[in-house]
C-alpha cells in the first residue's frame, strides 16, 4: 500500500478548496512567471488579499516565488497536486468498479411491465381545493 504524506495532502486540499486560489493556479498554468500585480489584475480584491491567497498556495507548495528587484514573480509548482491525484486515483478505481457493477446489474434486470397508477384500477376522487388568499 502506498503511504501518502497526510500533512502535505491536507495542505494541498485546503489550498485547492478556495475558488480564488484555484483561479490563481489556473491563471499561472496558462501564463507562467507572472508578477503578483499581474496575477491580481483580474480579481476584484485588494492586493493584500491576493497576497494572503498566494501565501496559502506557497505554504502548500503549489507555487514558488522569486524576487527580482521590487517585483515578485510566481510560478506554478505541480508536485503536490501529483500526489493528490495519486490519492484520488485510488478512489476513482473503487467508484468506477462500483458503478460498472451497478450498470451490469441494471442491464441484467428484466424491464418492468407498465403498471396502472392505482392497483385497483379505479379512478381516484379529485382532491378538494384549498381556499386561496384571493377568495377570502
């Protein structure tokens, strides 16, 4: 059985749980080596708020930062996501197998004959109408 670093998985999934952080990672996957200002550009939040998100991503090992002069550039680091994907793949196999067995079971069953709405075949009496607010 493969041993996973639980603390690393916890940090990775916690970092990925936020939609803003996922959007930052998606932006970095398309345009690598972006400055913090360039990364923050499309978001309707302050630069300090973006910096807090970047801190979480950095602590999880999902990004690396490098400073040149006054400019801080960010780069995607996918290694922690690879371990998370390996962990998820174990469960994908379980669910795929379970769903395959369910499909096989359903396909083996004979189709059910159409049954009348009422077992007696008699018509149901209409329900009495409730008084509406307009009639009062």
